[in-house]
């Protein structure tokens, strides 16, 4: 999950995911969308996205073609489950402490 | 907009406290800030604001603004509020998802059932990229928390 989050934190990587969400694009045409970014940097972004499972990569001759891999995002669900589990565990401790305080006040 | 919506996320936890006690932790800012947020502005009635500030655990302590709205408030049984983030770079629509909390009395206290609806399954399907932004913000907010 951490890899997915790290991958989407960078705005250009989110932009790349949007570019290839409906169809495949080559590394070259993706790079052409970012004239202000060096080609090695774009390649690095593509690698991070691929390694996080968010991009599907295939080779055609010398070209590399990319498309968004939506399955990669199902892990996002696990992130939310963990978020709420963590928060609710804290709620449990806080509410039980509060209840004991109320009970003590009432018994006084 | 080809946004997929995932099955609702459902979590349950049993708490050894009365439903009235637990309920306060959702509608009282002083109590909500003991478990979910660092600041809260709450107007617990339908249409009332449910604004929570979450703080990142990173060195910069970045703050993230959850701009929700109460949909249902039925003390001490049920509270529903919308959940979404705002900010200069946030494009997720506040109101994009909904958190439903139901409190049931049990022998030992209260069973809390939390249902988070409207979480899109495929973030990048969203033109705005809001879902990924929201995840990034949440990740920052809970990291090391």
C-alpha cells in the first residue's frame, strides 16, 4: 500500500495515470506531454508507477507501451480499512476512559 | 465520468461504554479531537457542518481539512456525515463519500458499526484525480499516528 501512496503523491505521476487511463501510450508520447521534464525523470516516474502496480507495461519492438492498471488501486481499500481500524481503536480507549470517569463521578 | 464505486467499507468494534457516552465522541468537538482530528467544528444536525482538521505526523505537521456535513443525527443511535477533503490542490468534492455510524446497545456496552460509502474503486478514473489526492492526504494525516 505504501508504494501506491508514494506513487500518487507526485502530481506528475497522477497526470501520467490520467493520460493512460483510457488507452495505451508509449513512453515517448507520455514524455512529450511534459516538455519541462527531462526524459530520464519521466522514465523514473513510469518506473515508480509500474513498480507500485499502477501501470501495465508491455514492449512492442523497441517501444514500451503503458496503460493504467486499475487493479493496483484496490489496495486503497485496505488503506481505508486500516485508517478506520486505527481510529476506532483509539475511540474505544477514549470512550471507555470517559465511561469510567462518569461512573466514578456518579458513585461519589 | 467513469468512476467506479466500491462496495461500502464496513468496520465494527465493541466498546465498554454506554451508547450515550460513545455518541458524544462523534458530535462534541472536545471529544472528537481525542480520537479522530486535531480540530473540529461540529453542528450536529442535518445540514450542519462537520469540519475536521487532521494533522500529518510528518515533521511539517501539514494540516488537512475534511469538509463534511451532517446528514443524520439521532442520538444516541445513529450519526451520518459526508466525508471529503478541501484545499488548494484538493479536487475531491467534499460530499463525495459518506460515513454512517450506528450504535447498538450490547451486554458489555456498545457495538459501533461504521459504514463508509461512496469510496471510488478506481481513483484515476476520476478526471479530477481527487481520489488519489485524498489518499495522499490521508496517508500524510495518519502516517505514524
